[in-house]
C-alpha cells in the first residue's frame, strides 16, 4: 500500500510530497501547481531524463502521463543545508 505522508517542500509553482510504500522505499512526488508553468516543468523533466545515470543527480522514477508530476527517490538530505 502507498500512503501520502505530507508536504516536504514547496516552491513558486510546485509542491513536493512524501509517500510511504509498504513494499519498497519511501519516495517523493513533485507536482505542478500551475499549468502556466508547464513548459518549464516539462523542460525540467526532460533534463532529468537526459541526465539519467549521472552521479549526484537525483533520478526520475516515473513521469505522469499528463506531465504534471514525477516521482523520485526520497533524498537523505537537502542542498539548502550546505548553502546557507
């Protein structure tokens, strides 16, 4: 069973939600909040797909059919911790 655990981050046009999977590792889903940013979000997904397998790049697990969200592994830490 997969359960939504709550919001772990928000941006100007996206929200990141944590999910718990009883049969596998937890994961995050990044969801687009405004369709006016769909081109930018699609470009982000395309870049992640192009960089698949590169070290230090969070892999994309699954892209939604409508292109309004994608899933990725849950990170152990956030970059913000190191740049403040």
